[in-house]
C-alpha cells in the first residue's frame, strides 16, 4: 500500500509540475505575442507619425514665411499654412497608402501562387499514383 500511495503522490507531483510548466509556457507565449503586436503597431504607425511631423514642420515654416516674410495678416498666414498642411498630409498620405496597398496585393498574389503551386503538386502526385495503380491492375489482369 505504501508503494501505491507513493506512486500516487509522485504522479500528483508530476502532474502539478506539468501544469505549472504549461502555464509558464502559455505566459511566455502571451508575452511574446504582446511584444510582436507592439512591434507590428510601431511599424504601421511609424510612417504616418513621420508624415504628420513633416507636415507640421512645413506648416510652421510656411506660416513663419507668410507672416514675417510676406507680411500677410495672421488670418491669411494661418489659412495658407492650413492649406500647406492639408495638401502635404493628404497628398503624401494617399501616396503612402497606395504604396502599402500595392505591397499588400503583391504579397497576396504571391501567396495565392504558392498555394496553387502546392495544390497542383499534390494533384500531380495523386494523378501519378492513380496512373501507377491502373498500370499495375492492367498488368495483373494480363
């Protein structure tokens, strides 16, 4: 009886150790996923953040040139600076979006071609296998 109870205790301990190890692996996996998500978000946000900063910089420079250099009143200078900001942010933003969309479409097309290629290879293998079986059955009948 002592041996059985010791075995049960050892089994219980090993099960506890296994569950602890599994929980630790799950925690590490979740942590890695969060880090990867942060990296992905940084990659996606980075171009638009840079675009915003560049547009703001050109807007401020434009405002200073219009207000002090051309001696427009503050309302006219602000209006022109807003037009500069809108043009840069929307125009270049559309170009960036088109660029990323085209990259996305290229990747999708490549993955479709890969999938078709692998499915065609599987189909060719199945077709060859069927031919081999048919030839064997014909030879057996002769």
